[in-house]
């Protein structure tokens, strides 16, 4: 049997057992453990196919674990960490399925047509706003939809400007959307209540970013022009509302994390869609299968990062680092203010936010610092959003570069670089100020 087919089969087992684990919890422990074993075998078969960048990230994670763990974890520790990680292994396949289905939805195609017909003078704002809302549900799948909405005769400079706008819009939706890996990583360390508070804060942060950046990049933007751009979303707005409402309702009613709700609800919604659009099943299945294999690197890196983060947060030796954080040299306001910037700067250097965020959240959530958990969650989300907006190693930048036919270095080292720095720094200062009002 082809190795790729085996890998896909193992990943689907892990995906299925993750959903079962979400629903039944401890009563399905045997199945969850089987899912962990399946995920481990998937990693083993994937390692030889990993990109150099992914190998580098994994090596850094192993080195971090070596220094922060007081002893080698037991088999039971690894098994427990594996069960914790299982739901993360289900998130990316779920989002891949959502992306495949979204390309076939008629309302999405209607929005594409409206964006394609936008006047050039307001197209930048239109694409930034559209990518912000599309990105809140389908993440990097946004670029597939919006790149197809570009006029065929677009020149190089126009494509670059639109690609940069899409990066700003899509990535900053990570400040509030529960569909991002960033939100799932945050909820691994922050309780559900404070995660929802952080989401509310993120909506305000995302709105502020767009209100400030649109007039800067979309020259001459006025309220009427922004309203005209928003009209492009009218076909999909009811659909996005239903999706968000479904996820939030299930999460609140059943007391699930946002990640668990997404993994459970989205496949159900797509099954309902396919019942009425069976003709699209074959293409959605084919695209999902292809994209799942292509996203093996991301699944492996994120799962290993969560595994390491889980083990670190339960290590006794980490108390030595807490003493440093509790000292007067690092007051709470300064830690919160610089957290987004640190995550962003390391991302520019090619170090994925999954590393810096995992370490920062592991340290700051266990240390007795006067930082509000919701604000810490938001600081992490801002850092993730800003860091992935303009990093040459970012999946967002690489995907956008490929689909919009613009060199990745031009996207990474263009206007978005300074935008990301200003966004992370100003957001950190704002969050620190709010924190000072609480404590």
C-alpha cells in the first residue's frame, strides 16, 4: 500500500477519535489512546517528508523541552499529553474540509464576483475587509477564494497591493476568531471564560486595526467607500453568522472549548451541506485528501508543540523561571506589553509563533503575575497575528505569494513589516494599560 494512503488513514483515525474524545471524554479513554498511537505512527511516517523549516522548529522544541523539563516524562505522561494533543490533530483536517467545501458554495462565488467588480480606488479596502471576515472561518483558504477574484489583467503592483491587504485582513482576524490554531493554543493554557473575554477584546482590537489601517493603505477611504466594500460580503454574511452562532452555541451549551466545538460542529455542517449538494461530494473529497497530505508539516509541528507545552507546564523545574518572572526586574505591565512584540520579532526571524507562544503561555499562566488571563490570551493572539502577517517563513505569506504570484520576500519585507511591529507594540501597550486599571 502507498505510504501516503497509510498516512492519510492514520490521520483520519486520529481525527475520528479526537471527535469521539470530545463527545465522550474519559468514558472513551481506550479509543483516545488508540488515536494517540495512530497519531504517533503518522508522525513516524511523516518525518522523512518534513520540510527543513519544520525540522528546525521541531529541533528547537526538543531543545526547549530538554532545558525546561526536570526529568524525562513517563509513558503515562506522554499518553496524557497525547490525549491532550489529539484535538489539535483534528483541527487542521477540519479546516481543510471547510476550505474544500467553501470553494463550492454559491454564496462564496457571488462574493467573489462582487469583489472582482470593485472600482480600483477601493479594491484594497474591499479585499482587506473581505479577507478579515473570510479568514475568521477558513483561515489561509481565504487566499484561494480572493486570488480567484482578481481581474485577469491585473499588473504586478496591483497584485502585490491586494496580496498585502489580504494578509493584513486575514491574519488580524486571528485576534478574535476561534477557528485559528492560535485560539486553540491559547485555550490550552487559558480557561474558557477568559478565552471568551479575550475573544470580545480581540473583536475590538481587530476593528481598531482595520479602522486605522484602511485609510493608510486604501488612500482616500471614507465611510461610504468602506460600506461599499462591506457590501461585497452581503452574500456570505448570513452563512458566516450561522457558522459562528453554531460554534459558539455548542461551546457554551455543552461547556466545550472553542477548539472542541469547531472540530465537532464544522464536519456536521458540511455533512448537512452535502446532503443538499451531493454533486459536489467528489470534488470536495478529492481536494480535502490532497490538501491533508500537503498540510502534514503543519499538523506535525503544531501537535509536537502542544505536546511539549503540556509537559513543560507540568514540570517542577519551571518554578525556577517563575521566580525570575515574579521579580521586580519584570513588572507585570512590562511582561504584558512586550509579549506580542517578542512573538512577532521571533516570527520575523523564522521562529514560528507556536514555539514562542507555547513557551510564553506556559511560563506566564503558571507564574503568580498580576496579568489578567484574558489580556494575556489577547496578547498572544496579537503576537501570532502580527508575526504571521509578515514573516518569510509564515504559511500565510507563502500561500499568498503562490496564489497572487508575488515574491514572498516582497510580501514579508514590504509595508506589512512595519505595520506588524506597530500593531504588536501598540496593542501590547494598550493591553498593559487596561491591565493596570484592573490590578
